C-alpha cells in the first residue's frame, strides 16, 4: 500500500525541469487560435453579429442567462452608447492581441484567461456553429491558465527577468490522463456501434457531403474491397482504445504516437477538418513527445 | 505552504478528471441510447441516471460551459450521423427559376464549415417529431436562412428552400449500383 502511494506520489509530483512541452503548447495553440480566428473573419458578421444569417435573439433562445455570449457583450456596451460596430472591432483586436501575447509568452496566463472569455462568448453566442475544435480550443486555454508556460521561449526569458519556477508535473500528468481518457472513450463509443464492425461507418464518413471536397479522392474501389473498410474501422478503434496503454510504455510510445498522428492526418486529408486535426496533433505532441530526447515524460 | 499547494493541486486534478469522466460517460450513454433505442422509452441504467444528474449540477454546468469540458469524445461513435443538404431555388418576378444554390453564399471556407455544422440540428426533425416546439424553432431558423439568401435578389423574387436528407448507399447497395439519394424533408418559401 505504502509503495503504491509512493509510486502515485512520484508519478504526479516528481519535479521535471523540462519545460519545452508547455512552451510548445502555448506557441502552437496561440498560432492555431489566431489562424482559426482570422480564417473566419470574412464571415464574422454573417455568423456572429446580432443581425447575422440567424439573428442572435433566435440563436440565444436556449442559452442560460449565466453564460456570457458575444451578443450579450454587444448589448452591455450599447447601454453605454458604444455601437455594435465598435464593440465588434474591439473584440477582433483584443482576440488577435491576446493570441499574439500567448505566442510571445507575454503574461500567458492572463492572456489565456481573457482569450478564453472571448472565445467562449463567441462559441456560446452561436453554439449551432460550434464544432469539436472549439471545445478543444477552450480546454487548451484552460490548461494554459492552469500551467505556467513562460519558463522557456517567452518574452520574459528574452528579457532575462528573474522567473520563479514551480513544479508543473502534476498538471502535465492531469493533461496526459485527460488525453488518455478522451481516446479511450473515442474508441469505446465507436465499438458500441455495429456499423463500426463492418466498415459501414468508415464508408459513410468518407462519403458525407462535407467530406473529401478538397482532394476529391475516388473511394469507390473501397466498396469493392470492403475488407479494407473493416480493417480501417477496427484499426481506428484499436488505436484509440489502446492509446492509454501503449502510449505509456516507452518501447511502444513512439509507434503509438505516430499511428495516432497518422490517423489525424488522414482525418485532415479526407474529412478536410484541418484545424481539428491540427489541435489533436498538438495535444499529442505536447503530452507524449519527448522534447528533450529522453525516454521519461 | 507547500502542503497547501499540494492539496490544491490534488483537488484540481481530481475535479478535472471527474469532469472529463462525467462528460464521457454521460455522452456515451446518450449516444448509445440514441442509436439503439431511438424514439423508444427505455429504462436507463443507474449509472446513466447518476451521470445525467451530476452533469446538470450548477457548479459542474458552469465549469464545463466555461472551459469546453462539456464535450464528449465519441467522434462518429457509435454511429456516423446522417447529414442534410439545403437547396435554394431563386425564382424571378415571373416565377421562372433563375438560380439553384446548394449552399449559403459565405466568403470563407471556415465560415462554410461552421455554417454546415448547423445541419446536425435537423436530425432532431427526423428523430424527435413529437417535439413540436423545437420543430417550429427549426422552421424559424430555415426561414431566416431563406431570408438571408433572398437579400442578394430583388424584393419581388421568390426564394424556395428545400431541406433534404443525404442518403448515401450502404456498401452492399453501392456494389449493386444504387446511387446516392436526396430525400425531401420539407420545403420552405419566401
């Protein structure tokens, strides 16, 4: 019992001076959020303003009062005589500014906090337009609030300020376990559906109207060789469900990491969900790529 | 001080992992019952009822809403949902069809991806036909989209929106030569 507790204690609390993983995470998430935000700017008003395609009073119908939304921010500032145009412009400026602050490591925890509020307000205000990447962006910002990420590759190290280092291993373990649970349930939910056993789900996914529009691969040969679809379906389930085991074994870690990244690259190429795939790859590299070329995580 | 810090860290780890497990379990049950017992009244397991109850507790609701931890991790599990297609028909003042659009005119690819996620709402139209209020709400949404499409045309033009279920053949049917079908769900006009 004592030995088990000691092992758990070491696992969660043994200090590690490698901070490259969290610096990588901060910079990568900063860039991704910036890119994601800029990519939707041409349609910002159509999707998020009070007079968009679907007006905010209709979008807001099922949003509880205690959730901050972009239209609520607009209404709040309009009570001080600030127009929607100005509020929207300031919103965009702050979103970009805080993303840049994250990238350069200028008060990353404060920047992540403000960015999370802005991001949540945007996503919640038009929740019908939200998809997987938005939730992972929010969770990423939560981790950047929780974990100090300015120890390396930040403006502070450039200015050579005296930085007080704290033990961030507990939060790294939390983040790693979170990713393992996510992959396990991702595989588990799939194995519950019989269409995942016979290749039908893969077949349906690659032929969805929003999928495969960029490269237009011809997948009809897969129907003639449906065994391939069955193999792809089961491979996805195995990679995901066994992730929490093989990613922790030093000998299999790299293989499992590359298999998982390959799966996400496949999703990017075929389903054209580039940003979602990118954020999943970032989460994988952050948690299980050994930045200091050692076997220890 | 070190002990207090450690206690706080343990609390955070336990709470966050609990939240992750809770969303995962709750949404796994939702997916499972939704797929196998669609439109059927079924006695859910105790674990499912407990996870439903805890998931909606106010502190947990606020935490997951403001941090993104409300997400499930199923990604196409247990089933890949059906998708929908909206077709917009533009008629001139004489009632002549002048344009056929298969999507709302948005300027960015990301905007189009985001707007397409709205389609998942229409699944409710098929799976929960009893929910009249929500169906009316969906009709309002489609009418708004129709209005938006109409903005690009003169006021005396008529816009018709048709909502279709995208039905792709199964592997067996595809090999028999069956082609994809669009099944009309509802027509709207403005």
